C-alpha cells in the first residue's frame, strides 16, 4: 500500500480504533441490566458483544428469551446512562490523536464512521478530537449501519473523495466487512478489541501495531 496508492481520505472506526470505550460500554450495559433485575456481564463478554451498534449489544447482553418489553427497557436505561457517562473511563489509544493530526496536516481528509449512536460519536469527537475530523457519522435513523456501505458512502460524499482514494481503519470483523462492502482499502489496528491474530485470520492484508505505523502507512512519502 505504501508508496503505491495516494489516499485523499482516511475514515476511522471509533470504538476499539481511536477510543478505548469498553469500560463505559460495560458500565452502561450493566446499569440497564441491573435496573431490570437481570444478571450483569463481564468486560470480556462486552468485548465480544460490541461492533454492531447498541441495539445489538443489548440483544446479546440480555438473557435468552428476554421479552421485547424488557429488552426495550434495558436499551432505554442504557441510553439514559450512556448519554451522561460515555467518557467516564474512555480515552484515546496511545499516539492516535497525534497520528490523526499528522494525517490531516498532510492534506488527507479525515472522518469517523461508527455504529455508536450519533449522539455519542459527536460528543466524544468534540471532547477528544476537536477539529481533527472533517466528518463524523454515527448510527442514525434511516441509514443502514455497518457493515453496510451506506454510512461510509455518506462520509465519502461529504468529503467529496472517490472510494478509490479512501482507506477505512478499524479493529474488527465489522470494520473489515465494511471496507469490503464499501470497496475501500482496509487497515486493521491490533490495539483494539479483537487483536492482531484475529484481523490476520480475517484476511486483513495490513495490520498495524502502533499509531506510528498507521501514520507511515497512510502518508506516502
């Protein structure tokens, strides 16, 4: 990839890619579960459940055969809690903020496309990456979530960059499939929720272990 392709846009996943959000997702999930007298989940269980949006996370976290009414209540309680506590323990991964800054300063447009609810994406980008992304898109009504290409296409249209000149960066199978469905090159980040071996087993050609490696891969010299 390096020295062969000229990227004009770098599109990032959020959870597990630029931000370690796992503890706050666990706390919000367990708040919703405990408030409805359901058993709580461990951090490792939440790690396995994330990636397809909050509704999917809650569906996996509630016990089998939970009624639709209780599922909806857990989801609503999660949302109430997470809107207030989405950054209690969340923080950027080592070096990623500087990497995004360097990528942007090199003339490459930047975006976030995440299955996290749009309210969370906008709040966390503002708090941790203010001014570093040209476009930020979270899950919203009327737009198919990842791994469908719809959200990525929205970002590309807003950036005015063709898919042939864009790369998607993520940490999971959802991200890998999002890139494939969007016809974008993909870079996997090993520091996220799934790890280096998982990404390689998926078929990821490029997996980076540090933010510095990511910068060098995206910015052609």
